[in-house]
C-alpha cells in the first residue's frame, strides 16, 4: 500500500498542511497589518515564501509517479477542514465578518 515510501506520504502532506496554515495566517496579517501593528511587507514576504515552498513540495511530489497519490492526502485535509468549517457555521448560525470590530494596535 505505501510502496517504497513507508510513512513519507502522510508526513510530507502534513508538512504541506502546515505550509497552507502559515500561508493563510500571513495573508491574514497582510490584510490586518494596521490593526495588529505589524509590518505588512514582512507578512507578504513570508506568505510568498510559504507559497513557493508549497508549490515546490507539491511539484516534487507530482514528479514522483509512486508518490502522486500523496497529493490526495493534502486535498482530503483541505476538503475536511473546509467541510468542518461549513458545518460549524451552519450549526451555530455564525458568519464570517472580516472587520467585526477594529483591533487597537499593540502598545510599543
């Protein structure tokens, strides 16, 4: 079942999952930089680096015929996370509001 890559598929796609999370967090901070008191360019640079690393990781996996199926693990993780979010929002009646209330910048 796992072929020559025992355990490497789930671990590699777990790493891809973390890159997706870091990418999303950095993109959110690009959007909220004024409210968080951070430098937008640092988060943009980090988001770009995560995007490049994720692309390289998926590309490398795609080039290996024995490991291509590992990308389904990543797709499943993404689908499951969005599905859980949709079910949660439907059951609680909550909606996403990007700017519900302004955050005050941290004191320096």
